[in-house]
């Protein structure tokens, strides 16, 4: 899970009342619930740095131009994927999954 410390200082809201919906969440409590439930069923829980994960290819090529909105396309090798899926898989370290 991404470390959500200070997210209120960096997250942006597109609502008419900027940031209001983000400030209603208790990120610490959310993290604690997810960690508790994961560990209860035997799933390892870690805080990770998501920086550049949705811009980095499975082959390690990282470039801002690799991501265009929700589309990921590596400028080095041509690999394509949904950008958020690409980031999630990079976080998990499953770059060798069959559907890649």
C-alpha cells in the first residue's frame, strides 16, 4: 500500500470544494483496517513508494512520455497496458506475469 502520510498536502480534488472529500477520510484508519484484514488472512502488508511505477516498463524503461492519461506505452520496446495496471504490477513486482 502507498504510504498516505501527508496526502492531504499533496492530493488534489476536482470537486467544487477542493480537497473537502479528501479531508473527510482518515487515512491512518484506512491503512490500519487494510493491514489488519490482510494479515488476518495471511497476506503480507507493506508500505511502498509508488513514484514512477506507472511510467516504468516491465523491462525497466522509465520515462514520463510512457504514460498518457490511462494509457501506458513504452517508447523503448512498445509494450502497452492500462497505466494504473502497469503501476500496480510494478509495485507488486510481478513483471513476469503471463499476460504481460
